C-alpha cells in the first residue's frame, strides 16, 4: 500500500519558491488529516542551499536529487529522475505548486508512474478517509469537487495561494541523497538562452488608481471611455491579458501572473471576468470596484463593490459624476 | 509536413452560465459554443508553420455533434482536413481518459507536429498536450509563444514566470502547447468558408477506440457556485441609480475622491 506525501520543491536562484512553501504547507495539513509522513524532493546540480532552507521545516525527510543533467530544468530530466524517486518511496500523494514548471511536466510524470494528476486545485480535503479535491472550472465561475479512487499515486498541483505559507510548520528534517540514473541521452530537448521580455514603460506598481480594462470592452475604439474615466480619477490604465495580446494597450499594462502585480488604493475593473491569472496580480489592491454584466463573474468574489451592469451605460455617467465630485 | 491541432469547443466567453439540475455540468440549453481561446493561437501557429514548410493541417476535435461547427470554422480559416472524435454524451471528465482517446485517434496518422492550446476554458486541466506527447513517446514543450522549424528540429520560445522567456530546441516529431499572444489570429474569408465545405472530415467514434470511457482515477462529484470569502456590496439597477452609489464608495470607503 502506498504511503506518504511527497512534495516536489521548485527553486530559483538557490531559494525555494513561495508556491512550493505553500505546497509543503498543504502537504502538512493533509498529513495531519491522514496520519502520513511528508517528504520533500529537491532536484538540482547542487541541492545544498535548498535542503538547508527546508531542514528547519516540519518534514519527515528531504531527498536531495543532485545530478549535472538537472542543472537546467527539462521535462525529460525531471521525469526520469522523479520516476526513480517515486518508485523507491511509493507515496500515496505527490504534491506540487501549479507553477509554469509544473504545467510543463507533472502530467507526464504522473502517467510515467502509472498515476494521475488533478491540476490547479484550490483545496484538498481528507475528512472521513476519502480525498476530495476542489478546483475552479469555467475560468473561475464555478468550483468542482473530484474524488480519487484506485491504488495508484495521486498527483495534485495546487494553485498559488491555495495554502497560506505563513502557516508552514517548523521542525527539523534530515536530508538523504538520492542518486539517480540520468544521462544526457535521456533528455530530448536542448535548453538554449533565457532572456527577459520587453522593458516596462509604465510602472503600474507605483499607481494609486488603476482603471483596468478587459475583453468586455469589445473593441479597441472603446478604450476611450475607460481612458476618460482614468483621466477624471487621475489614474492609469491597466488591462487583462487578452487586451494586451490583441495590442489595444502595451504589454507593460498587463496585470496578472504573467504581467505586473499591483496594489493601488483603487482598482476599478471594467469588463474583466476575474480569472485566477488576473486576480493574483491585483487582489492586494486596497479597494476593488468591478463592473461586469455577468452576476457570476469571479471578479465579484474579491471585489469590495460589485456593480452588475453594462459598462457602456455606466462608465460615461460615472466619468461625469467623478468630474463633478472633484 | 503533417501538423495536427487539437482543438476544443467551449461555452462562449460572454455566456452567463447556469448549472444543470444535478450539478455535474452546465445547463447547455441557452449556451452558445466557440473554439477555446488558446486553441485559436494553436491553430494560427499551425497554419503559419504549414505555410512556410509545405505542410498540411489536420484539426482534431473531440465532442458531441455541436463541435462540427467549430471544425467548420477552423477549416474556413485554412486548415486542410479534420478528424471528429464523436463523444456524444461527453462520458468522461477525467483528463487521462480524454487524452487516451485523442492519442488513440491520432496514433496512426504519424504527425510531425501536434499542437494544442495551453488549457481549456471549461475544465482547465491544461494536461492534454503533455499527456498525448507521453502516450505517443514524443518530446513536448508548453507555454510556447513562437516556433521556428530547422530541418528535423524545432526551436521554440517559451514563456516563463516573471516576464522571462526561454528558447529550447526539440527533435521532430514533437508536441507543443501554445500560449496566447504573439501571432495574429486568422479570420475566415468568404472563399475560405466556401472551400471548407469540400474539405474532408473523418468521423471516429470514441467508443470504437478501445479506451475504457467511463471511470478513470478522478470522478467529478459536483460543480457549484463558490462561497464568497469577502464582503461585497452588490449594486444593481440602471446607471442613474448605481453611479451615485459608486461615487459614495469612492469618496467614503476608497477615499480617492
Ligand atoms: C499561464 C497563463 C497566464 C496568464 N496570465 C494572465 C495575466 O497575467 N493577466 C491576465 O489578465 N490574464 C492572464 N491569463 C489569461 C486569463 O486566464 C484570462 O483568460 C483573462 O484574464 C481573461 O481576460 P478578460 O477578463 O479580459 O476576458 P473574459 O474572461 O473574456 O471576460 C470578459 C468579461 O467582460 C464581461 N462583459 C462583457 N460585456 C460587458 C459589458 N457590456 N458590460 C460589463 N461587462 C461586460 C463579461 O461578462 C466577462 O466577464 C493567463 C492565462 C494563462 C493560462
């Protein structure tokens, strides 16, 4: 019978990523509910900085998987190495943060190990011995509960902030080196250069007021009504990704997981649905007003003021009222 | 060069969705469907690659009869042919089962390149491309925003976190999951729409592929409206009644006026 929870820990510049600390926190909570040990695995050419960082956490063991072929992440390298570790430990659960890296290989790893992955979960619940996984569906409009059955290992990736890293339990953990059989010929992709995208002209992180526009604006010509409102409020224009993809505004105005993270005094969104990738970039705003015609729009879940209505009717009048109030 | 684009049909982005009676799916009655967002970019990239490399694009779509409409659209935009995997009652919501069906359906076609969108706007598993690659023994890359064929290799630009990018190279045949962004989405022309009618669509029954359709490791128990964690003032009504209330909040709560 498989036993234990293995967390695969991601790192950048010799530091454990926050999303992995959240995953460890989630694993600790699942462990408390199921009475299982928690292990962490670090993959790198040199694991020492990360294993040292993790050794003061409440973990039953840390596996250091060091190999020159793991200096750069590749889906083949990680899959071959982790499949060997998972065969040895035979965990009931494998937990990772739902990062870009996890998106790239964890489904493949699960399949290679004869298991299966539920991706982008926001909660794990093991009450009564049965595991229920919750994830957002329909771009956040609804939640879905999934049960898991079978003897195989259950792989789970957790959405950013699904668990609170501040609740991580401390302890002391031993480190075990795990040697893997991994050769250059196992890796089919060649990693070339890494580079930063275009430099930013606007720094939305410094804005006090952001009027953010989404695809609900329908077409580029309608940007004007948002710009007028932004001008009246003395704020800057921000945008969801599709608006930037379509080139209505520059990519440097994109808010979200692949754009900027902002926390203005006022975030006023127009025709943005509130997909998680957008929300992670703006949920720290002090005050959020959202205008959307769909009463189920997930942006309303995090808004202070939810205005259910047609932005084309409301915004021009709002602009006039703001001017009058100033 | 033989290129496949795995294309999914999902509810239109603007639809106000309601749940069905037993909370296992949406109520499809008044809902329109369209091609999934990132799949548009996948199709665009497939067409670009085909144009530059004397290629042929096959649209592969699984779903009930309604997906024929999306197939027609993709053909009108320039895809050459299609495979419709007919799954009338969308039997399994399990990501692995769905990928197995697709892998079985495309296995014999020996594609040089299989493209998919990064994730769908309904279940949003984001696993299909990666799983199909593993099932067919092909290398893959996800979050791809640019591609360049170099002989028997393909160089791709991948989006990373925090505004970074990475170039990697893969041997062909390969599977790529395409992220939204850098290419322009093609429009269907009148000529394209006319030509689409003559393009071949192969019908495959999901039931005939030898994959166990029901079950799978994960079972969808229920779909429901999430419970809100934050206190929100909900303003409804016509513009003249909501605007003064918004102004009041901007003044007294947000304190920006
Ligand atoms: C890996 C990854 C990274 C991503 N990174 C980002 C990111 O950094 N930032 C980002 O924003 N997205 C990002 N996305 C995309 C994200 O998942 C969503 O697709 C995107 O945020 C949706 O943008 P939207 O809300 O403008 O569009 P939609 O989801 O199409 O929403 C439009 C909204 O407008 C409303 N509307 C329509 N007409 C009106 C009207 N007349 N009046 C009022 N409301 C109206 C609709 O009800 C709807 O809610 C990413 C996705 C992935 C997979």
